[in-house]
C-alpha cells in the first residue's frame, strides 16, 4: 500500500461516515479487514509514521485551543483524529497549525478532535484477519518529547499570540 492508497482509505471511510469519527473508525476496520495482512501492516506503518510526525508542540498548542485542556492521551487521540481528516487537513496543519482555523469548517468540539479508536483500526483489522496481535512495525521510535519550540500550554497569552486565527475563532 502506497501513500495515495492510505489516504484514499482514510478519506473514503470519513466520507462514508459523514464525518463522524467513531463511525469512521468502524468503517476503516471493516475496509482493512477485507485486505490482506501485509496491506494492513502497510496501513499501520503509514498511520504510525504520520502520528509520530504530528507529535509537535505547535500542534499540541492548536489542540489546546480547539479542545481545552489536552493531556498526553487526549493529544494522541487528537493526532489520530487529525489524520482521519485527510491529507489536505493533516498536511496543512503540519505546515501551519494556525491554518486549522480555516481548514476545519464545521468543527464541533463535542464530536471532533478526539478519535482514539482510529489509532487502533489497523490493530483490530489485523487481529480479525490473523488472530494475532499486530507485530512491531519496524519504525523509529517516536521522540520522548514533542518536537519543536516548547509551548506553555497553560499560557493563554502565548497561545493567542502563536495562533491568532485559532484564538479568534475558538476562544475570542
């Protein structure tokens, strides 16, 4: 599975789920379960690599503005959800997290921004196909700390300055 096929699976599941993150997770498990185990492993590698790329202070700050107090587990779930939004939103957020103010048209903090299940869709599909736990993906370990300039996630002034459009849309 190449990168284009990865994003097509993510997008088709999101479209079929009409944007509902939990339904998207279920649909993704169903679709992955129809593939061979090697394709599921490839999908898992693509997903994990993107999750690791998004382990950045600036994205954590954006998540803080979108969702409120975001701890470690919630930031994992946010990154999974962000991948689930598709290539354009994901890459746009990595390029400039403040662009999420425009990239997320109908963001609803009660439903959006959190999808832990999406991060385990490949695990579940692989187990359904093989009866075994998803093996080690052979990827470099994620950094222990988020990448980039450290942000004080409790300093609202610093967050407003770093993310003026997100601040205006979601906190202003």
